[in-house]
C-alpha cells in the first residue's frame, strides 16, 4: 500500500515521503481500517517537527484522525494507533475507541467531527460550563479547531466573537455564524472586544493559539470568566500571571482531550452521541475547505503549519469516496 512516512524530524514538506510499504497488521485489541478520509490536524505538524507531546518511533505515518471502513464494511471514525497513522491507504486503531460515523456527514466531514469537535465540546461544556446567553470568544475562529468551537458555541446559545487573521478568514468566520468578527491584522483585538461587549468582556475564551492571543484574553475576560487553554499554535507557551487571575477573578482551564480516552472513555462516547445528534439536525457541520489526494498530503500539512489554511483539509486516498 501507499503511505507517507517521516524518517527524521523537520518541516512536513521536507521530511514526509510517500512510499510503498507493507500493510499494517493489527495487534491485540486493534482493527485494520481502510482509510476513506484523513483530516489534517496541528498535531500532525508538531509530530513531523518532533515538538508534540507524543513522539512516535521513526519512521512513522502521520494522520491522527480518520474516517475508515472496517473489514465488515462499517463506516467508522477513529484516531489511528501510531506509528500507523491515517495518511495512508490503510491504518490500524484500537477497537475500543472506534466510533460510528454519522450518516448525516460524508467521509471527510465525519473524520473532522472527531478531535476538533470533541475538544470543543469538552472545552466549552465540561471545562468552562458555557451557558446560553453568555459571550464566547474564539481565537483562530476560521481554523479547524476554532471553527468547531464557533459552531458549538452557537448551538449552545452563546454570542460568539471570532478573532481571525486576515480578510479571507474573517469572511469564513462570518459564514460560520460568528456574531462579531475581529481581524487581528487590522484591528485592536482588546479594544474591539471591549466595544462589542460594552466593556464587560467575554465569559468564556477558547484559545488554541497561546502567545499574544493569551495575553489579549487576560485583558478581555469578564468577571468570573473562564479561559480555556487548548493549544499553542503560535509556537509560544504563555506564562500566566496568577496574581492577575486573582485580582480579576477569572479561571484558567487546561484541556488535554486525549486524557479522557484513558481517564473517562465513557464521556468520549457520550460526547460523540451529542455531536452526532447536533450534526443530524444541522446545528454543526465540519468546514472542509479542501479535499486533496493522498499525493498532496505533505504540501497540505505544510500549509496548515504555515497558518494559511481555513477549516479542515481532508486527504482522500485514491478510490475512496466522499
């Protein structure tokens, strides 16, 4: 079969190589999946660079999120068990963590319902306890993680402010349903958010960016607000001033979604059921900005790493249907 492999760490476009390799053999408790669609996530970029908290042995195949087909023909979504990731014709996954793909979504959309939406659901509902009528601020609102949070926030009845970088991404954020869109490249984020909220600030802030975005968050978080730290796409990990959190009376909440797979897997299944229901009634729909063939995976991963993509890019192996 064909699969992308990383033999050394570096930029995705330089270290990912498409090769003919042996089909993976599932271990105990694993299943073999034919990849119907694999979505590109920021952890794929970080793993190529050797900067992710999980470091699979070299060589490995990236691709942490797929819609696949079981040997008996069932359509499922899963996180492949590395080093046999999803940017390949076949992958393996732990049987206990395989979820049924929603009928309301095509393959690329179904694959994208997993990590980004699970993270959004856990961040907004489990960690921040977002309530209807509250104001939610989402950084990188046009990206794969941010777009999911925007849709989930709207579905929960929140007023959503989206922060983006550039006019094209601003247009995408508006289409996603943001009530207010702030272009950080042409606007003062802090001033714009304060104006939009009458000086009150945002009740919940969803931050997959870190760096300057986190600093801005601390300046616009409302009384008893919650900042959900999801990741550091900026490459800069903030050092929170806890005296500031004390004086302004806000909470800083960390979220590592993957931990729920081991700490409380039943919650992951419950979340999937909630997401499936939301998708069935059209309240959420993953934004797939591009579908590329398997041969285009390395270029697409690099573009995500360079911050020039919107929504999700899906890698669709030859012969797969969407």
